[in-house]
C-alpha cells in the first residue's frame, strides 16, 4: 500500500473485517481513519527480518514496563521460536497471515497471562501450519476444529491483549491489501453480546466494537482516543 498523507488528505476505509493472526474477526462497523503507512514495513513479514528487529517490533505492542518483562517470540524458518523467557506472565509476538501471495499482515501483540495460556497457542500452531505450506483457509479450518475438539481453549475470564504499536498492518476489505490500523486494546469477552455493552447491534462507533458477539472467542476492541477536559460549571 502506498504512503498516505496525514490531515485533510487522510483516507478512511470501512473496516468491516479485520483478520488478526489466524482468527477471522469482524471489527468496528463504523469508519476508522488509516494512519500514515510506515515505509520500512516489508510487504511480506517473514523469518528474514533480523531477530532484534522482530523483538523490537513485538515489544512495541505494549508499554515498555510490560513488554520488557514479557516472554518474546520471533519468527523462524519452522515457525515461532522463544527468544526470551519473561517474568510477568505476558507474551509478545508479531503474528501474520497472508492476504495475498506477496503480502502479509504485521500484527505486534502482547497477551496477558490468560491470553498466553489460551489464545497464544492458536497463533503458534497456526504459524507452524503456515510454514508447512498450509493455506489460510486450512489454518482457519484448523482453528475451528481445534476449538470444537478441545485442542484449543477460549479465555475463561476477562483479560486483554495490547496491540498498541503504531505499526499494526492489518487486512481491510478482502482483495484490497492491508493498511495501518490504529493502536488499540482487545479485551477477552467470552460469550458476551452487544446487549452486554448496551447496544442491540454492533455499535457504530470509531472507538468500540466486538469481534464475535456471543461466541467463546469474542473480543471487545477499544481504540483509545484523546481525552477532552470536562466543561466547567460556567459552561466554558
């Protein structure tokens, strides 16, 4: 995707579906502005990226206080390899999937302890399948069967993963490649529906959405926005 200018020329796109790792999710129903694309990001994220660069990219998903103490995985020739053992229960990794044969997503993520126990293994195994030549459709089918057969587990309690990197390159509308998606947080909300957050359907908001309402792998997606000071009692 070509570089985009900020300000008045910034384009927006309807992110009706965003694929995160091996999990297909429907994201915010309203439009979200695409940020300027980082020129240094390769079209295909693979094991050719230097190890230290992979680590830095993975750590960029969360605040340094969190990511510096997290377990970190890097992408090797046969899948993910543990680059560092952490001490705080968090796990950071740059996940991907192929949007086109010549283009992948780039998804820096830091899972909390619950996500490291339940969701991270799905990503790790999905990449193992990918490096063994499996297609994205086959990986998606494996995820579905894995949950059904009990090989994978849904989060059993609320929790969250950081995706606060400025270099989240996710897929937008199918067949239209990838774009930079804003830094955001994803909260595990197993089996929650939109009614649980006060809506009858997906909220039409730029900062809040759900991925799979009612499902075990449902996530609440929150895009932080700059806060505005409250109005004074005088109205000024």
